[in-house]
C-alpha cells in the first residue's frame, strides 16, 4: 500500500534509529518544519529522507536522481530563529521504497517535494549467533582502530547490541562509508543479509587502517543511535 510523505532529499543515507541533527535554512523546508510542528502528536511529525545520487539534482533529474530506499524521520526537537531558520533533531524510523515523487509546478524549488512510498517490512532472516559475534568483534576492532588512529585513544562508545537486527542497524549507522555502500546495507532484505555485508565491509576497513593507516573521511564518533 502506498503512502504520501513530504520528502527531504539529502546527501546522506538515514538509518532507522540514527539520531540526526539538521540545520534547516531553505524556505521550502522551513515551511515543512512549520507544518510538522503544527501536529501536536510527535509520532505524526514524520517525513521521508532519501539520499541523492552523486552528481545529480532532484530538480532536474526527478526521481532518477534519488536512491529508491529511504527512511522516515521523526522530528523530536526544534529551535527556531528570528530569520525563519531552524535547528532540528530527528530520529530515523521506518524504511520505505520510493514509488513516485511530485515536484512543484513551475519553479521546482518553490515548495517541498511530495512522494508516494511503500513501507518495508523488517524481517530478521535466519538467526545467526555466530555471525552476530563475528560482526560485534570486528566492529569493536573498527572503533578501537579509528580511535587510536584519529585521537590516540579508544573511542568511548557503548557496547554493540546483542540483538541481530539492532546490531545490523548500529553498524550501518556508525561505519564511515560512501553513500552508495551505506545504501546497500540499508536496502538489505533482512538483518542477516545486512550483517553479512557489514562483515565484509568491516574486514576491508579494518585491513586498510591496519596495513595502510588509511582513515575514513569522517568521524565515526559523531553519530548517535537511538533504538526504536
């Protein structure tokens, strides 16, 4: 079943459970925030976030400029400024598949984009305790290596969850990856498939850090995660 959602394209892939602060300054998205805040029910302050493909613009490329899997965000906190800008805090909620979008007629930047989406189930897949242990160990190594390389000490981060589905999303949210690779994790059919891909990426990244002292471009410690 298709559902209508206001859409916020961005150059990153939001993951369910990820806490994402945003600075909103474009008038069309300031209006979106105003409309969301008018809803007294926090659960109703939901909008879609979907990543833009590298080198593309939605205003000229339409839906082909966007990845097909996105995540809804719940507006949790907001700070309004006198000039109309907002600082907001959102939490990733539900995955969806993008079916269609509607750009405003005339000037495509005049208003925010509306989308028709299909919400996706969250199957766990086959229970794989050994895989969970492997990924947890590799992820702990990844965080320790990054902390030592970037700050000269281990990162003070919470222990990885033992639940298979939660671990899969924590790793997806926390690893520093190109958008295209994070989208592969986000779009995985179930948590076991997601963990298998995460294991492959962790082995690769840990090897690069150990052998080449090659660091990701961003700080893995900057992302918060809130389990749903």
